[in-house]
C-alpha cells in the first residue's frame, strides 16, 4: 500500500479544490436553504458547486426528499442560479441512492435531465427490508447481524457489487463516498482493508468506474465520522488516479459552514497516515 504517485500521474488528474460537488439543503436532510448554501460557497471562494440533495425514495426515510418537491427543488436551483450565477457556477444535481430493486423508479428521476448525478449506496434491500450501510453504529450492526448473519465479507461484497451495477447503468457522473461502508470499521476494525479479498473488490469496482467513465469523489465528511478518514482511503484514491479516473471534491455538507471543508488537505488525503 506504499505506492506513491509520480508527478506525471498527478498532472494527468488535476484536482480542483475550489469546486464542491456534494451538498444537501432543506429539500432533503440539510439544515439550510439552497440560497444560504450558495451564499456561503461564495464567501468561501468556491467557483463551482453542485446542489445534490438525496433523491426521493418510494418508501419513508429520515433523509430522502419528498417526491412532490422534486420540481420545486429544480426550480429553486434555477432561481438561485439566476440571482448568483455571475458569482459562481451552480449545478443542478441529485445524490441518487442506487438500489437495484427500484431501478425503474430511479430511471424516471434520472430522465429528468441533470447537470450532475452522484451514485451512492446508502442501504441494501433484503427481502423487502431497508438496511442502512452508512447510518449509525446500531443500524450498521443490524444490517450485518440480521441481513448478513454476521458475515462481513458477504455484506461488503453486496455493497460493492451494487456500486458496480450502478456504474454499469451509465446514468451517473460521480461515484459518491466509494468506501463509506468502512464508516464503523475504524476504532475496532473487524478486518484490515488491505486484506486481499477487500483489495480485489475495490480494484474491480475502480475498473468499472473507469470503463463506464465515472468520476470519483473524495468525500471529506468522513474526517468527522468514526472512520476519521476521507472516503475513500488514500490507497484507493491513488489507485483511481493511476487508472486515470477523474477526481472531484465533495464535502457532503448538510450545513453551510462545512462547504469545501478540508479540501486544502488534498495532498494529505492521498497519502497514508503511517
Ligand atoms: Zn451519501
Ligand atoms: Zn450526501
């Protein structure tokens, strides 16, 4: 895991730290309006942002947008763009929660035409039940114990297979928080992420991102999660860069003060802490 990037490799994949491609407003589970987020982005000197609220889901969750609000959401981004578009580029986006069983529902939303669609996997449907992979620790334990009978490898396999399926649809621009499933594998890791079964899963997933022309997000929100690391881990970022996968930054902000947070640590985010 000690591989480093050559100067040439770094130059092939320039990373824009003044663009934030991932944020939420009150249209889903953010605390502030789209306009407040935009004003904060301007203050912070960002030149491009994508508003990417959680897409509506066909069942109730604490975070997804209400389907009835989807048109108003797009209209509000248009309005704010008209007002502030001379100060920064505002992209109309959505964070898609890819669940293969609801692919037709997602396809209808994708067809509405967006500037930016993030492909994320937050949950897995097992026999009709919705199990979170990046919720709180209790939710993760429930997913592992109830839906996967404690088999961590099986859970990770299903998670990464779902991302691979999302990539293969070719509906998406960006793979969101690629290894967010590690969120609760921090303090008491149940396996080492450099174990070969895990590495193979990641490498296969990166190959598919490359094949289907997705960009990969460096999501800095993980630095404030139990994982204490950005998503994905440095070795995964380097592996993506070596493949020529374009990298974009995302703060996954749910409030204005965290926009662009830690983007200036980009070099550190690509190096192992040891
Ligand atoms: Zn997400
Ligand atoms: Zn998000």
